[in-house]
């Protein structure tokens, strides 16, 4: 699986690493310079997961533009 936090050392990055350790799941960190680019790749299916703030993700989830939010 791939995880794309918005920045190295960000809360999303730390949450992804913690999830990886606690679950024993093999997850590859894919660095992005900006959260918006990572969100676009998440929506398009280029990456598998992202730990991001609700404020950043909610508008995309509400739009219904992807079934990946289920």
C-alpha cells in the first residue's frame, strides 16, 4: 500500500507511520510537496491512503466525485 502525507514530518505522515507500526501493514511513504497534489492522486487512485485533516478532504468527499470515500 502507499501513503501520501502532505509533507514529511506532518501529522498525516506521523499518523501513517504509527498506523503502519501498530497494524504491521507494509506501507510505502510517497512524499508530496503539497497536500492538494496528494489529494488529487488519492482521488484518481494513484495512491492508496492518506491521513489528512477533515477540512482538506471533506469537500471532495461531499462532492461525490469518487467512490473511494466509502
